[in-house]
């Protein structure tokens, strides 16, 4: 494939091989025999193709970093977030910010160069214009960082814990959500003794679900189990730390809400913990009236409405899709994501975040502090130049490849 429209911008030869390892090994050996003084052939270094693409102007650093995130994407949401960077969305935005700052520096430079010939009204007007531009830019940068933070929460995975009394069906719920037999399901109470952490893709979002030991009051029991006690302790700690608590109550043990389990849930509610209530085994009640009675008791104990309770049957696979839909709704609520965040997610690396905070926002803030005195206009303008160079470092315009080689390209796989 002839350059310059290839990935690296250079002439590229790709060999598409059929067969197993023996075919690949034979082709590599054949290529090795072609190596000579005139035709030097070697294996690519990690990230070398992307490095060449950057050097040849095919991509800027924001696009290169997004390519790496795209390669590592685990969910549809992370794929979409990476693609927005690959196609240049962030590059275009940063370019606009840089041009805005350069325009403001140009206006301030005019004051410095022609202050003696300028009318005081003109100088005041320039300062007002620059201040207005910088306030808007500062707000845009902070909004961008805020959106990026919400995206990172979704990319890293929302932590959800399954809580319930023994044999309430927590493991069955987990298996239904994951469409797999991840947890052991048994009619014997207390099958789950330790925390089981399972990363799942739910509606395109990464969710780390923790299946925990059943919570019950066994402190005064003669046959108390030290291992089960430790499992209950860990379940409670996990619930305190997680982003979302899903409590599972079964129709045959809902009265346990009056015991230790119910007391712990009420304590979580007092801490404003996001709680999803699931009523399992709705195939057991003999009538709709009995099911409504059970829901009423749960609603009264937890001080919620019956409409907030998601009713399912893992045995008959009733309302499982409704449960998944509600989970996605709760994920959106916990992470405070908007429709724009979900449809057009943005993502930048920690390197970019640090530069935006320590160079761009810092430069703007320093200007705002110094420009109050017209005598400091030179130093104030220098602060904006610092912010401009910061954006240049983000895109790679103001740095060499060697400066970012260890930070950006070292984590790429060989072959990209």
C-alpha cells in the first residue's frame, strides 16, 4: 500500500497468512533470509507504527493515545469514547482553545507595543474582551475535565455489591445478569462464603459485581461459624465501599428484614447509599394478593414505594430484562451521566488531565491575578503563553517524539 495515506504515512506491505503457527513461522524465516546490508529487516518495537504515524503528521498525540485506548477497549462504551478521540474530536477542540488563547495574547501584545499611542478606552475594552474570553475558556476546560472524570468512572467499572440473607438468590441473580453459571447455586443456605468479584458488560457499561455471603444474625447461635461470620463482615464492608447496592429479598424469607439484615440496609439508606431492591422467587406466592402483601411489607420496612421494587423469578426467568434495564438506569444516576455523556463520551489520558490542570487552567488563573494591575500586563501575557504551550504539549506540537516516547508509546503492543 503506497503512502502517504497509510496508517504510518509510509509505503506499507501487509502479508495476510492462512494456517496455523507453522505457516507463520515459515514465512518469518523466509523474511529473515531477505535481510541484507541493502535491505535491513527487523521486528518492530512497541508502538513503533504509531510513533512513525505521529512523526509523519498522520495523527497528533491525542489521536495516538485514543488509538491505544481503542485497542484496549473492553465495552461498547469504552470503544465509543476512544473512537471520538481517534477521529479527531479532542484535537479539534484543543485547537480551538489554543487559537482563542493566541488571539487574546495578540490583543494584549498590542497594548504592550502601542500603549503610548492607544486610548485608555481601547485598553480597557481589550482587557474586558480578554477577560470574557478567558472566563468562557476556563468554564469549558472545567466542564471537559468533569465529563472526562465521569467517563473514567464508567470505563474503570462501577462497583456493585449483591446483598441478601442466605439463600435469597443472590448468586442466581448474578448468573442471570451475566448469562453464565458464574456462582454456585444451591438450596443450602450460606453457599457463598467469601466475596466473588465479577466484571461484566451490562448494556455497554463495565460493572464489577460482588457476590457476598448471606447476612443473618448468628452471633448468638450455638452453631455459629467463624468463617461465615468473617464472610458477613466482609460483605458489610464491601457494601459501605461500593457505588451501588443491590439487595436481594426472596418471597420465602422476606420477614428477615426485621432482623440484622434489615437493620444494616436501613443504616445504608441513612448514608444516602444508592440501593436497588430486588424481590426474587415471585413464582412462590400462590396469588397476586399474596405477592402484593409481601411487597407491601418490604416497602414498609425499607420506607420505599412498592413501585421501587423490581420483582423477578430466576427459576422461570421472569423480568430479568427489566432488572437489567433498571441497573443501567441506576448506573446513569450514580455516575451522573447525561445523554450527551452516553452518546458522545470523551476520554483523555492522565497526561492530558495534568497538563490541562497544571498548565492551561494554572496559566489562566495566573493571568487573572496579575492583570488587575495594568503594570503587570507583560507577566500576565506570559501566563497565557504558558497555557498555549501546555495545549501544544497535549497535541504534540510543542514537544519532540523523544520527550513523549516513554510516556505514550511504551504501552503500545508490538505491531501497532
